[in-house]
């Protein structure tokens, strides 16, 4: 069975299960309603016969009906999981057919100042983030973005490779994990508010008067109620309520602040608990996954149970929005009781919560890469070496359909060497640069790459390919390119292991200036031991290889013309391009040349 057939079958099976569960859920709803009506009728009958027995029966009925409600809710949850699994497999089926637009594209992470993410199509529509993203939480998305925009060290890269390889074939477990998170609706600002609350000092636990008041004030309020009903006028009884009013008034601002910082996290934490519970039930072999798993098991009680407890406390504090809670505040100091529980939870788990969040985010990033690896089993993990050489066999662009992708072999010394790539318009020079660059980004993230074989050292990628006007800075595209080139030159001169990709440098000036400036730039980069690839239409730059003592090599991508038609093979060849196609393309557009 092919992967396409597998996803088709799974989508069909899960949809059928979801339909069956929906039918059971609806039938159970009728049973629940009938049970409630029959139960009430029986209680009324029992009260007419024997009130004592009826009183006991009330508790039995409430316990039984509560259990019935839980079963009904569990059916709904199971149905939602089956629906999510059906959707997940439909999305993966579309992915296998080169449609990955259903996944979020991470456009919020677009950063024009980043050394390479704009040029390598890391974020935005039709980006690699969208191609790989299988995260369901905001912090998981952020962690995946960090994977794709930062260079990991060699031990971390190897650890990620081992973890992704272990998760690759765990299809059922991976999809079940994602299904649990499909209903998650979290926002980064809510998590930031929760983190701010963790950093805030306690105001009830640290105040002995408040703690004593939580015991004494409710007792006095109840006494005041009895006094009011049976003995004194209400204005005398009000004296007994003054301690509760005083405590509520003096702590109002602090309670409001705590509520503001935690109120939006209740639902989110409940969803996180489901995800973490799914992680807790799994035993892993790789060191990284074991380390992440151990971060969720800080003591005898599981992280998921503690998160559910925190979610429950927040839900109880949120009841303060109900106008009837004023009664609970007067007689039980409801707000302060639940704030105290929040503070106790915080004092026990203050250091653990960020650790749980970090582990969950890391799992999501690794699961995303593992899913890509499962869908693209012909990809490989690169070998990270100490040798100054980028050596690739059948290197292809990850975002191009396997049916249309044209791979190339390439060897590039990564210390003081430049490949000059020439070719006609539309020959594939820019795509080749992005092929090298995107695979380098994946290698440095610990992910599999689109190649039969790849070995390379730790490299930091800088690119200059898509420079644009910046109207808010009154900056032309040419000046923007010069600023970008300056950043690359400084990086090459200041840091080791810099690799650059440049496409049509100095294209905003005349041909003489462009040629002179390009020669100067290449000479300076070689002198600074810089390495990379430069794509250009300036064929005269190819002459620099003759006197560069091997530091410059000419490569080209040619275009053939057969019967007046352009034939593109997108294959890399040695030498300077000898083909031209601009006039032919212009004729095809109706321009008389």
C-alpha cells in the first residue's frame, strides 16, 4: 500500500468511526434526558412515600446522573478525536498530492532582517514552514520557527536526528497527539500573561492577617446571618460582615491583577494537559526524547494532572464574573480562597511550568519534522563533519514536487571558495541557490534533507536574493542590496563558517558599474576566506576563475532551443553559459525583435 492509499484508507475509516460515534452520542442524549425525567418522577414518588428514603435517593440519583453525564461527554470527546484524525489524514493525503495550503504558514515569523529566511522561503504562503508545520499550539509554532532560523550545534543536531528517526514510523501515535491538540485555541499573549503571574509575588500566602481572615471572616459572616434572622436588626448584624468586606476591598486590585493574568489560560491549559498526558504514556528510546519526557515527570504526580488542577482553579476563579458569586464572596471569600489555591499551586510548580511548556513545544517541532520524514522517506539525514566541504548527491529543492524536481550533485569547499553560476533567463539559477540554501537550513535544524547524500560542517547561511525598496526608510532597492552585502561582508570577516548565496548582485546599476563592483566584491570575499555561490548574467565574471588559483569555479545551467522552443533541463554543468534566450522569450510575448 502506498502512502497515498494509506492516508485515503485511514481518512475513510476515521470518518466512519466518527459517524458511528455521533449516532451513539445522539442516542445517549435521549437516554440521558429520559433518565433525568424518570429519576425526578421517582424522587417525587419517594418523597410522597418516605421522605427519609427520598433524601438518600437524591444523593444516589445525583451521583448516578453525574456519571451518566461524564459518559456522554466522553462519547463527544471520542467523536471529536475521530473527526480530527479523519481531517488529519485528509490533509496528509492532500500533502502527498503537493497541496499543503491547509497548514498555517508562520507569516508572523517573517523577519526581513534575518540572514536568510526571506530568500529561502522559510515563512509565508508556499513556504517550508507551511510544508512542515504539524504543530497545534502557539509555542510549538514558535519553537519550529526557531528550529528553522537558528543554527544548532553538532551534538544538538545529532540528538534531533535520532529523535526524528524514532518518531518517523510512529504514525498512529503522532496523529493521535495532533488530534488532541486540534481543538487548542491559545494565543502567545495569554501565555505571556501566565508567565507574568508566575513572576508576581504572593499577596495572600505571605500575609498572616489575610490567611487568618480567610478562616475568621466566613465564620463571622455566618454568625451575622443568624443574628440578622433571629435576633437583631440588619444594621446591627452588618458588623459581623465588616471583616469580609474589608478583606475583599483591600485585596480587590491584587485579585483583579491575578485574574487578568490567568483568566484566559484555563481552557488552554486543559488542552495542554491532554497533549502532555499523551506524551506521558509513551516510552522513548532516544536520549533527547527521554530527556524531554523526564521534564514532564518532575515528581510522583504527573504534569498533566497538575495542569488539569491549575485549569480547574482558574475556572473556579473565573466564576467571579457571575453576579451571584457576590454571595459566595461575602460568606466564603470565594475570590480569595481560589487565589490562595493559585498561590499554593504556584509555590509548588513555579519552576516546573515553563519547563513543561518548553518540552511540549520541542515535541511539536520534532513531530513536524518526523511527519515530513515519514511522507518523504527518500530524504536522508546529513552527516555533520569537521571537513570544510559541502558535498551533496542528488540534491533537490524540498518544496518542488518529487515528480517535477530535478536534483543536482554539488561539491563546494566552505573556506575561501566561490562558485559562479551563469545561465539564461528561467534556466533555474535562483532555484538552484535556494535548493542549496534551504537544505543547508534543514541540516542545521537537525532535520532530514532532500538528497541521496549530504555531508557538511556547521555553517551559518547568509543570502542576498530578494532585496526590496523600503519606503518607510526612503531606501531604494539598490541601496537595500548594498546594506545587505555589507552585512554579509562583515559576517564573513568576523565569524567562521559563513556560507553565502547571492543572486544577480548589484543589479540596480549600469553594466560597467555592476561588473567592476562585482569583481571587487568577489575578490574581497575570497580574500576573507568566504565561501558561497553567486548566480549572475555577467558572463565576463567567469574570466576571474583563470587567475583565482582554484578559489573560483564556473558552473552553468544551459537552455537548449529545439524547433523554436526552449528546452530546460535544470542540470548543473561546468563552465560559463553559452546559451541565450531573452529575445526568444520576448518574441513569444509578442514583442517584435
